[in-house]
């Protein structure tokens, strides 16, 4: 049974807010009503009522959207799907069925404990399946197993036809295959409301993994050393990191403010492609690349990188001193429940096909050596990427165009005071733009990660700043006709543009 929450209801303010406390920017932006649905039938009814009443529906599952695509709906209705949260085996079809409101941590627990399976999805426990899987969804196992949307077999979705009637569809490779493809990576971009993700096969979860961290003295690091560190990291993913025996290795290099006694942290998770950890030579070989940067070992990389570390000795660098400690994969996958809760935030992204050029690394070094308010409140996560994600046929079968990248970058900026909003948004945007300005970017794409070295941006890291570039669809959907395909799908399945937000697919 659904619950309808109007502005007068004491629950309204709490339900209006998603993960990012920056939204809604002002109270008048919020919808007239929030409908908390508990079954697909509730969603159907609420959607049909909204269309009948001529009000705009927006849909929220886990509430982790990076931009204000859901709460910004003056006079409209926000459909809250967070209570549709089951993870089950459908006895009729033999498919694993994940409801959109299920959060990733619970998805991992259910799939693993009941079936020994997993989904190569994200690292944050509380992200919702609804936006995450439909937008690609990647995480620590993606180099080994691809994106979570790559495994989809079918989707249950509600669309609205030209007459305003809500249509229930099960879409797959045979039924409405164009809509199915669109939902394998662009499902949150305005085609309908997904009520279930269905999977025939899912990857077997690794039995065990090792986690380890390295830290580098950041406060004393010179610009030249930083450039060398970043290019060493980037070179690995663009070369050796493409070999299948390395695909069980995931790494995240975090670059943040340069402070006294500060550190740069490199977090790694590893298992062999068969999901075991009998031989860590691939991991050790990777770690050895960083011995020359005076790296120190951190045994619990989830804790602060400023905690106790093992210093290298002349006889034993970090890669040699490392003693692997195997832990069950489930423990690693569900241990990190953080995620910037309670903060205002802005994010940006870039896919990289090759290593860093000195100009990029220099811009990053100089920004974080400065003392701007945004430099002190932000971090760039430089994630390893590629491997199984880059199987070339997937570009034509799904709605994720980026299938050649070897790193994925994410800018994250967090603060608490609303009075700082404008300054953070401006400074982060200027910093990001400066990195992609110069000879390493094509003359027509200055300020954006596009060209020989880059593959644009990730729609699940939505960033409305990119709308100022007339070619923004290219950045998110590539140049090989995917965006035009999605526009046709939009035209066929949402002819009245019922589902729209700032970055939804524009009708053809
Ligand atoms: C702390 C944090 C950690 C993250 N970590 C990762 C990560 O490791 N890997 C990664 O790939 N991404 C990550 N993300 C990004 C995340 O995948 C996206 O923000 C995702 O869209 C969130 O989905 P949601 O359901 O939680 O969000 P919501 O705000 O509910 O939805 C996001 C978008 O999807 C649409 N949508 C939601 N549900 C449906 C539905 N049922 N049908 C149709 N459209 C729908 C919404 O309308 C909205 O436009 C992270 C985000 C945060 C905040």
C-alpha cells in the first residue's frame, strides 16, 4: 500500500531530501506530493494518476543522484521507490530479480548468502539499484566482471504512451530490444520507471580478496615527483593493466589537499581471476612500481591513511615487506558504509584512455598545493578501469559507449555551509576545466575530457556544468550514434516527454 506525503505532512522534509544536502536548492522547488510506493502496482497507480492529473512525475530509488533530477519538481509528484527493495529468484522465470530500491550492500549480502553470486557494482553500501544499475554501475570487480548493467537479461519498466496510458513492459533482447539496450546504461535518462532488474546469469563472487594500501609523503613531494607518480600509475593501467591476469586488481589513488604531515593514499583490492588469492605476484609487481616513491604500507586501507604505517627500509621496500592477509570477499564488499552523508556535494568525472600528460599532473599538483577553499574540501579519486568492461561488442549492445578507457576519475567536493555553495561550484568547475585545457585536448573540445586521450564523462556521475557545451551528449554517449539511437527510443516510448530532467535524452 502506498503512502502519499503532502507538504503539510511532518514526513515531507525528511522524504524530500536525498543523499546530497545541496538539494533542493530552495523549498519552492519541491514536489506537491511524494508517493512512497511498496509494490510495482503502487508505482503503476501513482504514475497513471500523475499523468491523468497532468503533473510531472520524477522517480527516486536510492536517492544518491549527483544532481537535482528528482527533488526539483515544483507542483509535481516524486515517486519514492526506496521501499521496493527485494532481491529474489523469480521461480517462474529462474531469473534473479533486483527491485530498484534495494541498496547495493543488501544486494551483495542477498546474492552472496543465498546463491554465492554477486554483481560487479559500486562500493558504497547505500547506493540504490534503481539509478545505479540503469546507469552502468561499476565497482571494485568491474575490471574482472564488467559493469553491472552488462549482466542484465531483462527489465520490468512502466512507460507512458501517446494517449497517456501507462504500459507495463518486460523488455529484453527479443521484446522491445531498443528500449532494453537503452536501459543498459541510460535507464535513468528519461524512458520510463524501472520496477525490476532481471538477471539470468550473474558472476560467482570471489571466495577471498586481499586489501592493502600504500601512502606517500604528500607534504614534501615535489611537482616532478608528483608527475612521475601519476604517470607511473597511469602507464600501468594503459599497458600491463590490460592483461587479463591483472583484471582482479582494482586500485584507487586519492589526491587531495597538500597539508603538513599529509599523505597521498593508494588503495588496492586484489584476487586472481578465479576468485582466490594463492598468488599475489600481480599485486606485488604493481606495488613495486611505487617503491621508488618512498611508499609506506598500510594494512587497513579503509582507515585513515594517516594511521600507523610500515616504513620501507633500505633492504625491504613496501612491495617486498607486504604480507598478504586474505579476507572473505563479502567482508570487503560490505565493510565500507561511509559515503559523505550529511554534506553538500559536487562531483565531476572523466574517462581516460591513456596515462597522464605532465600538463594534467602539474595542474592537479598546483591546485592542491594552493589554499583555496575548494582545494581544502575536495579530492580526486583516480580509479583503475578497463579489463572486462572493454569488451568491444558491449558498446553496440548497451548504452555505455566508454569501452576503451583504463582509468576513471571522479572529483568530489564536500562542505556544510550553504553560503559556500557558489564558491565551491565555481572553483571546482574552473579547476576541472583547467586540467582539460591545453595541447593535450583537441582545439574544439577545450575544457572537456574528449579526444585521443579521453572518453568523456560518466552519466552516473551527473554534472550539469557540462550542459554549457553544445556537444555534451557526445561527452556522455560518445560519437558513434548512440545518442541519436537513444533519441529515437525516447521518441517511441516516451512521445510526450513525460520523464525529463536537466540531462535526460532530448526528444529527436
Ligand atoms: C556515496 C556515493 C557513492 C557512489 N559510488 C558509486 C560507485 O562506486 N560506482 C558507480 O558506478 N556509481 C557510484 N555512485 C553514483 C551512483 O551510481 C549514481 O548516483 C546512481 O544514479 C544513484 O542511484 P540511486 O538510485 O541511489 O539514486 P536516485 O537519486 O534515486 O536516482 C538517480 C537517477 O536515476 C533515476 N532513477 C532512479 N530510479 C529509477 C528507476 N527505478 N527507473 C528509472 N529511473 C530511475 C532518477 O530519476 C535519477 O535521475 C555513487 C554515488 C554516491 C552518492
